[in-house]
């Protein structure tokens, strides 16, 4: 299951959910507020910019944003909201693609680093972020904490979310640190629609080591974009890494 096959035309067309889900003001607003603050008046680069969920409102705040994106259909969707001059996009993989210039902020939101399915690719993603940053620049990652404590011996799946018309189920391969997210959407009929996406999960401590290999130090870690304290029970985190000021 290649990323190009997952982020196809159909996925791009139904990705945006204005006002709800990841597009809800209470979800998106704090992320844009925090990223605006961390950009410190400089340029920002978003890895896996997608349809512009974060990039568009960030640019509207006056932060110059460039994106890197692998999926042409997702870029097409972004282009209905912002042109190439407003948000330039480099087509390519976030672990290797190069955008012109230098940035004060590179960010990667909503678990997207886990779309890279090997540890080596994830390390290269950190190194690619470092290549794009000015001395003292920051790399911000939003990522979920693996729910392995919910897996009793012999069980390989967890239901991580359910609501009317939707069930989210993850199946784990703990040997390879892989998880496949299954999204079941249904109505009153007997039919359901299934979509799936593979991920490689990362513990916070492993993420910190990847950062060190690329020259970063952990500046802060919170449970969300609003600055809630990160604890052993936090389901996700927003981690801010910084390069040394002396380059």
C-alpha cells in the first residue's frame, strides 16, 4: 500500500471537513496560534502540506508558508484555496524533497511523520528539516502516543474511536512497530466504506533520539497545541525541537 495510492483523488475530495473533525475551530485554532508564535516573524515550511488545512490559515496570519507534498490530488485541492504565489508547493517526499531558501520553522502535524514506514526514512525526515532551517530554527511535530498498553497478550487490534456512523480500528505489528488504521464509515444501509492507512509508530524517546541524530535538541513537549502538560496518560504530544543558534 503506497502513499500515492492512499492519498488519491477520492481521498483528496473527501479530506476536508470544514468546521468539524480536524478542521474544527477548537482543533485548528490553537495549532495555528502556536505555529504563528514559533515562526517568530520568519518563513515556515510544512512537510506534507496536503490540502492546506494548516498552511492556508497560517498564511492568512501573515506567515509566509511553503509546502512539500507527495500527492498531486491533494495539491489540486489546495489550489482551490490558495495559488502558487500564496503557498508554493514542492512535489516530493518529505524525507528527501528540497524547498528553496531557509526557514525559521518547519512543521509536521497530525501524525504525518508516521506515514514514513521505516526508522531510516523517519530519521531522514529530521535531517531534511534541519537542512531547511536557519541556525536556531525549530522543527515541530504533532504525533500520537502508541496505545500498546491497551493490547493484552495475544490481542492485535484496538478500537481507538467510535461514534454514530464511524469506527476507527488499529491493527498492530509490534515486531516492526507498524500499525494499520482502518476507518469504517456506514449509514442505515447494510453497506460500509473502508479506508486504510499504514503507519510506523514512534515512542517519544525514540523521536528525541532521531532529533539528536539530526542536530536538534528538545525545547518543549506538551500534550496539545494549547500547552497542556504532557503526562504518562497523554494520548498525543506536540514536540518542539530546535537547532543550536551557532549553526
